[in-house]
C-alpha cells in the first residue's frame, strides 16, 4: 500500500455519528473523552461500573489508602502504585508506605505510565506532572486545554492540546527534563493524541478530520511537515502505541494494524462479528475484548502476537469491567470476580480470605501475579493462586 492510498473499512462508521463528532470537533478534549469511554476509558470500561455484581470472591487482599480526592485513576510504577485524583498525585509502595505526594487541583485527572515513569494530566485543564516513584521530574502548565498526553520508556513525553488563533490543535514533545524540543501545529483536523518512539526520534500524531481520521508521521522531528501520513475515510482510529522495533501499532473500531518506519501499512487483524469493547496495546502481546452483536454481554478475549497471530481465545458471558497487563501478568476484572491469565488465556483465580469488590471499577496489573482492584473509595491488592 502506498502512502497516499486510503485504507478502507468494510464496516463504515454510521454517518450520522460522524456528523455529530464533527460538529463537536472544536471541543477536541471532549471528543477524546467520548472516544475513550467508547472503548472503556484506558481499558477501565468505566461505563459498565454500575453493572458490577457485589459477589465476594476469594482473594488475598491488602488495602492501600490513597488520599487524592475524587475521579481516581491508577498506574503501576516499578514496585509501587501511583494514584491521581482531583487533589493531586500520591505514590505508595506495595506495603502501603507513601513515597511521593504532590497536591494540586485537577478536574478530569488522567495518567499514563511506561518503564517506571508516569505522566499525570488534567483533560480539559492545563496541569501536567511527570514523575517516578520518588520524585517529580517535570511540572508544566500547558498553553491550551489538554486533550491527551503520553510518555515513552525514556521519560520523554508528548502533550496534545486544543489550538487557538486558527490552529486546530498542537502536539508538543518534551525531553525527560520537561524542556519542549518539538511542536506540531495542526491547521486541518483536530488533534486527539501523539506518541513518541522509544528512541525519541519519531513522532506519530492522530487527528480527527472532516471525513474520518488521520495518522501523520514525523521522522527525526526535524521538519515542519510530516514525512508521510494516512487518511482513513469514514473510520475512527482509537489508539496507537510504538513498539520497541520502531513500528507503530494502532487500532480502529474494526481493525488492528501496523505502520513501519518506511511508511508501509499492514493490516494485522480484523474484528469479524464482534464489537470492540476494550483493548491493551502496550504489553508484550495485544489483548482485545470483543462483544458479539445482539447477544447481550456474550463476548471473547483474544490475545495476538506482534504479527496479529492469535495466541489464545476465551469466551465469556460475564461483563468484563477492566483489564490490565504488566510484566507477564494479565489481570481481568469481571462481574463475578478477578482472574489472571497468561498469553494463551489460561485462567488462574485469585485466592485467600473473603473480600467484597463492590464499587471497584478498575484493575491495574502490577506484575508477578499481583493486581490492584480500585475505585473512588477503595484500593485493594490481590494475588493469584500459586501454581499447583
């Protein structure tokens, strides 16, 4: 496929839905929130929270006490857990000891993490913090309303903001000291997100256009114009992630695909007969949660390698509320409890004393068979059963 060819989808997004999205495009931050909610909000599947049953599963449980206000979100940080809420940042080790605290106000807190560092940001606001489990590495105030942010394994980060003075959006790259080193100003399309390669050399920018989505690539980040780009007519790109190889893995409403550093597009997996409800792109394998059309909550988990080859498949009629992967641990929070899986989706249950998961809406895998099940009022560590 050449760079100027447009990938087509066999199932186009409803035109009336696109029309609604485009009418709201000037509020790019709100559009981004809507998109993340469609797919579960960073895999948390928060729109299903109220459907979670109050079953009390067997689990080894230890409660952590976070005090960061409301709208809490969490991330794994190298043997610790970071929580971000309306009152700021707090990091606790797995014994519950505080290792970092930074109080400040946010309205719609969000967090991303990679290789022991994290970026906390306020969607629709201007506050950004980059930190590890013991110190703040960078503290900035964005010049526009934040749409999204990302961080790579070297601690370099990107902040995407709404535009002003004729711009449709701005994507800014910062080094690990918080100094701006590159900026993309969009005059067409509305910025949704930007991600940086692991070697800090290539930038991919996702934007919403009048006819669908656009992915633009800036190799070396030395020129104002992209080296190549793809326009997806009638299709919504939801998320993207750079692999260590330098290839970009991306997902739309019906396709998982790859773009390499030469601008070659390759479709890896098309969701046949299922509605994408959740996904994980940033693990050692890709995880998809697909609902069967018109069959309640009957659906399946699918794991794929980097070439799109299926590794495992698991069918369930339970609601999957949240899923997370870290260091060999895939943790899945379902309406009937918490389970751990390997790449082939062989299941291992949590075990131990009785503990209620009522009100929990998010799971964060911490590696080594440990996961944090959390909500606005509780945060509980669970461990999987030892191998028999």
